[in-house]
């Protein structure tokens, strides 16, 4: 027979799997809101399971108590369990458990802040709505960290192996292929939520490197080395399929300008000289807005050193 804490772990994992499956659907209109609701539920069940384990599996340790008076107005000697309207015991909520476990150094600080951020997104989705698509990005950053933290805590606290599941959120580049994230003005409520999350990220906190408040997801398409991969090449053919790169993507791949290239060559090569051949190759490229990264890659065999310069001239 499973212990109470083990039963809660199983339900917790089921809730997180459901959250991920919903999020990764290619077309789901309430994606971010549903994920945040289920992910928060998963974390609450996980923390309750940890609380039970640390308290000898006594379910009473999860109950909220309150001081009450007898019919004669005198207080009871011991606090009574607080009941819901239908008569069931109130249990400690996520905020209480997360705070207590953080104080005991059981829950890492970044994980605590991540739960707070995810909770605010959930509350905003339930009690109002997030009309701005920018929150799709923020939710993915916070949500991906929540999944990562959940997997780490589950294994750290209970040795639960979740490698059999695909515990990741599909990048927005794949699940929202037809959506354009437009920059629109945030209303007051959205500004408050965005500011709150940014504040939690800025605070960071000491904590284990295995945990995070949020994570950035970057999708990069690179050339395949497979034999049947599609060839990509520069062409003047107007009927060819167009491939667009942003300025940021180009700068990321080719970061050097004339000044930084020259400095890097001087650092890297002891016999480097700035000569006419060097200027003939670099300056025209820079004036046309082209990258100077490729000349650096060819530095040893083309024109950047005295030896290479003579070889370059001889070949010409």
C-alpha cells in the first residue's frame, strides 16, 4: 500500500504531465492559462508530499487550525481544525508550504521565486485575463523553469525518475507557427504583472544552480550533416525560396567589425601585420555592411600574417 506522500507524488506528476501535454498541443486556444493552472497544482501537490514526508506522513500536519470558543464563550484548550463550508478540513496552501520549506532551506530560493511568478500568472489568468501575447513568451520562460525545477526537486526529495517522460515545453517557434507576437501597449494590470516577474528575476537569490526563476529558450536552425539534407546557397534566382536572417542573428554569427577584428588578430597571431592586403579585404567588406568574421577564420592561410601575405601574393 502506498503512503500518503507517495500518492500525492503520483498525482503531482500526473498534473505536470497534463500541463505539458496541453501546452505542447499545436493548436490550443487557452494554452498558457491552462498550463499555469495545472503546473501550480502539480507544485502544490509536490510540496504537500514533501511536507507529509518530513512530518511522519501525518495528514493532520497539513490541516489549518484555528482558535475557537466553546458555547459558554471560553476558548478550547487546543486549536481546532478549520473546516470548509462542506465540512472538509482546510489544508495549507501553496504559499504557506513554499515559504516554510524555503525557511527550512529545503526549497531553493530560485525555485521559490519561480513558484511565486507562476502563481501570479495563474491568478491573472483566473481572475482576469492576459490579452497581450507578450505573456506567451514570459509564461514559457517561467513555465520552462517550473518544469525544470519540478524534475530536479522530485528526484532530489523522492528519487523519482522522470526520464521516461518528455518533460519539456515546446518552443513557441513550433507551437505557434501562425501567431505573430505584436508589440502592443500593456494595461495597468499587465504592467504590474510584468514588473513583478522582472523583479523576481532581478533578485535572483543564492540557491542551487540546478534551479532557476526563469529560463530563456532560443531556437536555432543549423545546417544538417545528413547526406539527404537540403542544400542552401546564395543565388540571384528570383524564383528561389527566400531565407531571411535578422540583424541580431547575423551579428551573433559574425560579431567582428574592423576594430574588433584587428584587435583579435593582434592578440591571436604574433606575426600579424596591418598592411595593404589586409585593408583591401576588410575595409570594402565593412563599407558594404558585410561580416569580417570569415577573414579571421582564414587568417593563417590568406593575408593576415607576413608569411601568409607572401603566399597570397604569389598565388595571385
